[in-house]
């Protein structure tokens, strides 16, 4: 989807994440981890993937609070 440019607007949060310096790498590592769990017949959690998408926003807010 990204190669064809179809991902824009589909999930706006993903656009923001992929613009972060380590955002794409972070998401790709989470997806690779999930793939490994599926191959190992281990349970997976949609919550883990959702948390992955929110992580950079949580981290940014955490760092902002530390500066106060």
C-alpha cells in the first residue's frame, strides 16, 4: 500500500508515526515480532499492535511532562 501511495489518509495515525525518525523501524519490528509469534503458534494481541501505534505519542507526552 505504501509503495502505491494508498496508505495516506487510511489510518492518519500511521502517517504521523511513519514520519517520525524511528517510526517506521519501530512499526516494522513490532510486525516482525507478531509474525514470529504467529509462526510459533503463540497467541497474539491486537492491543500490542495498537500500543505500537500509540507508543511515539505516549513517549512524546512523557518527555514533555519531564521538561515541566
